[in-house]
């Protein structure tokens, strides 16, 4: 990566819902663009903290917490990177930091600078505007004033027959075939150590990482672990708003001894969670002081999924370029799931116009969708996987 950043990643994913189809491309691209800029803010905040010793409220303070929880050897590498970044000439800084190059050091990287620099795309903004006169819009207005639990007459009128039934959405692993290994050893059988890292986002914008290691698998061999949960989201929204959207970003990693990806991403996910929440507050999507329980509108959730995927992609490239690391990224994919209600029923769209409906047994038994197939290819390897979405 050097001092440059990779282009914003293309959104690679599909959605299953009560109507399965492609992720809204306009919202995903808008989210990806914003996520890329958010990573540029991360780089500027890192430079300000490590070189300028600035930790003002906002991105600088967030970066300080992230940095100080890392091992000393990683801190040393990161400090060296930002020292070099601070010495770049203007054209090089523009290539790395984009529009953040224009922000003077006297201006903190907070919600005000976010609002001034990055406007929400029209589809997201119009979604929010349409809520202002709705019952939920009035609820959010009151919620901002009381800074606490939602209280709304119309929400309190929800009857027993409308109470949520689905409480969790799971990403299930079935199998992986190592079709081609990135192991170039000439003395032993080609073998990959397969690891899947999942970043899950639930219906209120909560970001949670998961890591699953499947051990060493020889080239040409399939490893099966039926119905293994590799990521899950809890449905937490309490305001009766539908549809709801959740997503899973999956990164396939060939793990070698000495790899440091997991620990680094644990800390990065905390930074990202605070960043996503801060931007939702700045955009007026949730209220400061009490975001828990407020459902993010489904179009905005798809925007956030693109945002998170782009930010994580940029971070991963930066991480692997910066550290002496034995892990290899094979590829990334994203699955988004939209729930029009919380019934145990899945409608899967089959190209071009057909729909397959899978219904629950009426007893709340976990309901599994049809198997979908993802191929991860990169770093000289090709892995073919089988997975499912499950409601429970």
C-alpha cells in the first residue's frame, strides 16, 4: 500500500430477506464512498495523536483509545507509519487523506467536521426526511429531548399478536473446499489454514466481530462442519419499526503461525462501533445518549453495511501492508438480510422473477434458508464455501 490507499472496494454481496435480491447498489456505493472517507479520517486522527499528541473529543480521542490498547510492537510500527505520513508533500497527502487534507489542525475531527465535510447521499437523506412527520419521527424527537427510553403512545399500543418472534439472525457455515492452496511449499502437500472473520451489524447499527478457524485443509479437500454458526446478530430494536436490515461481512483469511489479525481487529471493531454510532448521531438517525433500542431504517442500514465494508477493507489493506504479518487475505463477501416483520418466514427471490417461500412450523423452531455458494479467490488461493442464513 505504501502511502496510498486502495480504491473504494466494490460491494460484493447479495441479500436474503423476506424477499431475496441484490443490495440496493446506490445506497451501498454511497455507504462505501463514505466509509472510505471515514478511513481517511482515521489516518488523519492517527497522525494527529501519534505525532502531534492531540486527543480532542471525536476521532482523535477514539484513535487514542484504539492505539493505547494495542501491543507495544504494533504501536511502534503504527507510530513510524504516521511519522512518515506527516512528512508527505501536499500532493501525496491528498492521495492519502483526500478531502481531510483541507481541515486545519485547529479543527477537531468531530461531528461538526463530519457534517461540514460529508453530506448524506440523497436516498438516505430523503428516508430520514420522510420520518420526521411519522409516528417514529415524533418518537425520535421526544427521544432526543429526554435522552432515555422511548415513550410513545402508538408504540405502546402494539398488541400481543404483534410481538417480535424472530430474535436472532445467524450466518451458518456448511463446508469449504480448498480448490487451490496459496501454500507454495515444494516439500509438503499444499495446505491452507482456513479462517473466516465476520463483522456483523444488527438492526440498531451495533457492530460485532466473530472469528472461526477451521484448521489446516489440504488442496482439493473439503472440510464440512454442518450448521456451524460463524456470525449472529441479536434483533434489538424496540420501536416497532419495519422493515429491518442486518448484514454480515465475511473475510476469508489464510492463517499462519504468528498472525496478529484477530487481536488487531478486536480493537479496530471497537473504534468502528464508536465511529458508526457517532455518525448516526451526527446525521440525526439516532439520539445522543441513548441509541439502544432505536431501529435504523432499512435503507440506511444498507448504506451502513456498505460503509462498514469499505472501512474494513481499507483497514485490512493498511494493516497487512504495515505489519510483518503471516496471514493472507483470500477475499471478502457481504450478505445483507432484510426483515419486513419478525415472522418465521423467508421469501427467496430466484432469478429473474420467481420466489421461493420457506415457512416456519409455527412453534418458533429455527428456520434455515436455502444454501448459497461463495467463492473466495486471492493471494494465490481459491476457496469454495456453502452457507445459509437462519432465523431463530
